[in-house]
């Protein structure tokens, strides 16, 4: 079953993606008219790549997450996918694989690239995130770079449901914002850009499950 799902995911990622329709399910909701999905990148925007890494544990498909170091200047202490800045001359996929190796020690040759999700612009960090989906058949033996990551963990994909989304209030700048999140960690919520990217991937995954049931 899991190997069949991987093939279906790979095929689905070649088709039209849900993009903002999925992002909006986990996008922070401002009380003002500000809509973060309407913000656009500019000439100073940094391009970055992240890897949504899948693997199979006990016949279940898992997603890999990192808890970023508190010492990082941007998004420190938050749950994320491994990733970072795209260096000059690198492709998006090369950057995602390199950053994954540098942060959690998974070698690029052990990961099959399945495709890409919709790029997401993050206004607070002025970053355009290019999400890549990868799959590793191998046991994931993490080697953590503690300068960037304080923890790495995996969560079964079937743990996630859009019915289990919770809402809490954060201050982003001076404005109080309603922030949707999932509980996946004992002390840190899964929210923001990582949750929005995951929402798009889960939308695709749930469509595959519906197809299987027909």
C-alpha cells in the first residue's frame, strides 16, 4: 500500500496544485483587512527551498519535521521542514537535498524527489519558499546539526486531519492574530508557513485516498 501511494503522489504532483485554496486553511487570520496570501515577493526577496521528506515506518507513511534552534535569527524555535537558502547555481531540488543533509544528516542519494508544491511567500522573513517532496526507502538515521536544529521527529501522515486544527492568538508585530495550528509536539505548535505547506500536501494526499475508495 505505501509504495502505491508514493507512485500516486508522484503522479499527482505533476498536475494542477491547490495552492492558495489549501494555504488559506492554515493561514494566520488578521483582524484587519491584511491578507498574507496577497503579499508578493520583490527584488530583495530571498529564495529558499524546503524538503517535505516522507518515509515508511511499520507500513505507515511518515513526515519528517525539525525543531529549529532558538539561536537562529529567523523563525528560531519553530517547527519546520529541513531547508534553507538556495545558493547561486543551485536548483531548488539541489538546495533542498543539501540543506537536509547539512541539518539532519540524510544523504541526498538516499532520497527520491517526487515533485514540488506551490511556492509560498513569507512576508515577515521576505522569503519565497519552494517546497520539494521527497521519499526515502531507507531507515532515517538522523545526525542533527545542533547549530541549526535542536530536535528532529516524524509524524504519521494519517495523524493529520483538517478537523483537528486548533486556533490560538499570537501577536505578530503589534497585531493580535488568530493562528490555526496542529498539535504535534509537547511544547511547540505546528503553524505558519510549515503548516500552510503541509495543508497543500495533505489536500493532495486526501484526494488520493478518495480516488482509492471509488
